[in-house]
C-alpha cells in the first residue's frame, strides 16, 4: 500500500512519465500502471497447485477419497481424519493439517457446499440432561459388510457418550441401550431428550403432548427420569444439537475406516473402548476434559436402581405339530408337547421360551420373516422313536451350517450303522448327541475324535473318555496311628495257594 502511494505521488508531482517513475523507483512499468489506475492493490492471484511437501502424499489421499465413493455417506473421511491417517500410516510424515485441508477442499468442490443454520448456545447444570438418538453405520462382521443401528446417549454437561450397535432399532434394543448407558455413566440423568421415535411415541398430539407407548412409560417410571420430545419435522431436526454433533464426531473418528470385528459383541467392545478413549479429549471452551467432567457429574446423577427392568416383549404362542412356536413372524423350536401354550420372551438379541416357570429354549433372535430357527437338541426325544428322520432333518442341516456337527460325528455315525444297522446305529448316535447336552459338546467332540483314533465306535468308550477326568481321586495320605502300631500284623502271603494249581502228580 505504501509503494502504491509513493508511485502515485511521484507520478503526480515528480516525474510525470511512467518510464521515469519506473526507472526512479526500480519497479516494472506494469506496476506503475496498476497504481495509477487504482490506489488499492488488486488481490494477489495464487497458483492452483499443491504444496511441494504434499506431493508424496497425494496418491494416498486420492486413495482415501476414492474409498469414500464406496463407503456410506456418513462414514467418509474428513480432512482432519485424512491428516490423522497420514501421520499414523507414515510415522515420519511432516505435513501440516492446513495444507491437507486446502487440498481436500479443492478436490471436493464438485460436491457443493451446504449452508448451516444459526443456533443458540446452551448451558446445562451437572446431571440435568442427556440426549438420545439412533444413527446408521456399517461394519464388517466376520468379513461381511453389515448395516447396523447404533444407539447413542450423550451427557450435555459433561460431554461423555455411550454408543452400542444393534441389528435393528427395536424397542428392546432401545430400552437395553438406556440401561447399559446408565451403568456406563454411573447414574441416571434427570431429563432425557428424544426425537419422536416409535419405540417411545405412539402418536403425536397437539403442541408438546405425546401419546407414549405403555412399555416406555413403565420404563421411564422405573428409572425415575423425565422425557422431553423435540418438535416433529425437518425444520426442528437440530433441537438435539448435542447428540447430532456427537454422532457425527464419533462416526468420523471411530467408524472411519469401516471397523472390522468378529461379531457384534466384539464390535460393541470396540465401541465402548472408544467411548472411554474419547474421555481424554477436551471440548473447546471447557476447562475439564470429558473424563474429568464425567467424574464430576456422577455425584449429581440419580442413583441406579438395583432391581432391573424386564426388557422382554412377552407373548403366549402354542407349539405346532413341528415342535415350533411362532414369534415375531419366525418359527423357533421348543422341546414341549404339541398344542401346549408357552411363554415367549423377546429381547434385542435373543428369544427365550418358558414353560411352567422354567426356561426350556433360548435362540438367537432372527430379524427376517418366516424363517425357521431349530435346535437339534429339542428333537432328540422324538428322534428316538423316529430315527430315520435324523439324516434329512432341518435341525441337523442347521447344525451343520453353524459348525456344531463336525466331521467326526459323521464318521462315528457311519461306523455305528455298519455295526448295528441303520435304525439301531442311528439311535446310538442320538444317544451320543444326548451326552453332549449333559457334558458339553466340545468335550463330546474331543472324546469322539479320541475314540476314533483308538479304533473304537462304542458309546461306552466315548462316555468313559468324557468322564475319565472326573474319576480321579485325591491320593489318601497316611496317618500316624501312635500306640495302635503294636497291633500291626504283616499282610497275608497268597503265593502258597499257587500249589493248588499244580498237577496232582507234582503234589504227590
């Protein structure tokens, strides 16, 4: 700015030629013309090329952005996450986050920009409010890409969070997520804020009034907290700004890249560890870390109720002619006489069948429709009378798919049938499977494999091998008899009786 002023004064009051001003000040004539034309210098043009330090990382960044095309929309890399991964995967990388952000922003210009709504900052006393919501996320469970529903609860004062994944956002999963979150925070918040989700709201009435589901009312009464629901509609989608931001933060930092896990339980252990790991961070504008704030807030929460709430959805189906009960559109086997009414309890991940106050069956819950979930154990008594039905039975087929029927079972079954005939051999195999129900199937598998190695296919051999460890007794320790030792007599010698085995001529 000072140079432009000097150029303009020299041109106006000194040498009045462009060439003369340029020669005197040692600048280009083009700059003299720009200063004469406008007193304010024009904005400097920046070349649209990546920083030279970024060149070696561009292929890796491009690969991440290419992966985002196939990843779920809300599980894509942010510029910050890309910068974090560069530092993690290349330990000696020296690159600034600002440089990465500029490059990623230029690469995503084609995606467009989204406007943001102005929000009003809020403050929350300790233990007053937490917000609850669901969001979708993908994970690779056992190598298969699976869409999951994730329950989340966030403390508005402390900033701590709880996340748990479920196959479906059912009411049982919704209520179970609450109880696990209360255990994680060490207490119950006085107020919870929700969307108008169907697990809690049956119908939206005028204003803030809601017709809530009976089980949600009972659950809320049991835990003694107040429920507040947001206004319906897209225009009010950000009334729970805390939980919406928490879901985005957690997705970006712990669901990118798509997590790998053996099963759902393993994934939830990873999510819980991530929740505790986030306690080390400090939210902008706050003095305490999330972990310190969570500990400080714990004393202000309502105490956890010792008696748990029964989360099950209960129904009373009848056992059909195939030994099944229909629950939530699927058929589950039950070892109960045909025609009897049983009690079915549906939880978020499993289904229990009860009869006369005793649990008779427990199955993993199926979320499809008109599927059969059958357990071979439940048909053993029937197969005793109909052994020919075992080979082609659906329960046996499902055990094979689940890996519960190893190859050694087929091998010993073949030997039993070849020795005792098809009918009797199959009955013996059914009795063998019944041993697994009593002693455990892993022990049965090892015993069957050991019997086959010894060349035996007898059930008694398998049973002995399963219980051999239980036959061991602790050795008897000798005791000091004291004065009674005078009554000790030598043990009898029976070798003289061997003479009775000799021929008569030897005795004579």
